């Protein structure tokens, strides 16, 4: 059977951990989380420090049985992909760095090793990196299918603000984060314009959280995948994913969290400006 890669494109704090966790419950799918940060977890770089560079199974990448097999399969090949220079977002979405193809070859090598060690036909990669996603789509030897996960910009901003206060101790201000989030969304939508519609589906996070089974049905029908039943819980303890939400180690029921709406309404200017920006 043909091997496929589902690549999730979204901003951080948009619900990709929930989406990939749901998809990974399908018998033919395997979620690897934010593969873009595999080298950072392996070599204890910037990304993954929050949860001590552990896999979702609770072990370090080197001690995780799943990733240990993948890394051994790769042998001495250099898998540093996070720090490689990539410049994609030009006026014409062109790729301007010659070494970008080296990055794609490295990621394809990792996909090869993962497929060889598992029975899955589909890898769910929630790296969410605009440049990597577009580069993979254009140059990977695998069939790349893109899920654009959209969440209300106010929810994303409030979640980012909470994250930065809790883990980074930065006070950039909520409007600064809102603007930064909108700029990212503009770049993402620009990159997605060059994706063939048959390889792209847009999913709304609010719909996913409220009606997960119906939302997943749209995805499997779009890409002609076998249907499956969605679990009532989000649980990553039995998977081997990288990165994700800080609460990824907690088993929790799948439900829509409206706390951000209450916070947003307490900031009237932010609430109105954010709503307008979300519609643009």
C-alpha cells in the first residue's frame, strides 16, 4: 500500500496535539508529534526543555524503545534538521536555499526508518513548520497530505500568553502576541495557496473538539482513508510523540474548552480587535 505523510500545518497552541492523538488511534496511522524537533530532543536543544526532552511515553528519546530503534536504523546519518537554515516565504513562495533539499532528504530518511520499524501506512507529522511543510510537499518522495488546523486567533493568543508567562517568564503583552500570531497566519495561508486542493483540507479546532467523530470523518473521506471510531479521551501515554501541549501527559476527555472566551471578554478591546483579525 502507498505510504502517506499527513503533515499538520497550524500555529502553536492550535490543537495539533489533540488532532494527532485522535488520528493515531486509527490502526493504519502512526503519530510522531513534532518531528521537526527530533534532533533537539535527542541532543537536548532548545525545544523540549519544558518536559525534559522526553517522549510522550515518559522516557528520554535515547531510552525510548520506539525512537531508539529508529535512531539505530538511521545509523551514522546526520539528523539535525531544526537548526538548518530555511528561507521560504518570498513573494512567490520560492525556495532560495540550496541546502533545503538536504533537510528534506534527512526527513525522508527518518520517515523511511519509522515505516521500516512499524506496520503503519500513514505517519502523522504535526511539526507545523511552514517552510518544512511546503518543502516536503514539493520535494519529498512520499505523498504529503496537508491538514490546515485553524483555531480562533484570540484563543491561540491567550494560550500563548499563558505559556510565555508560565514557562518563559516573558511579558511581551497580549496585543504584541496577537499581531505576531496574525502575521504567522498570513504567511501560512500564503504558503497553502500553492498546495493542490486535493491534497489539502482545512479543519476548525472548535469543530474538532466539539464534534470529533464528524470532523475526522471529513478527513478520512477527503483522503480516502479507512474510517475509525474516535476515542472519548485524549491519551498519549501509549504513543511515542515529540513535543505538543504541556498537558500531553494527562489523560483527559475530549471536550471543548471555552475558558479563553471568558478571558477574552474581560478584555473588550482585545476581544473586538481579535475577532476582526480572525475574520481577515
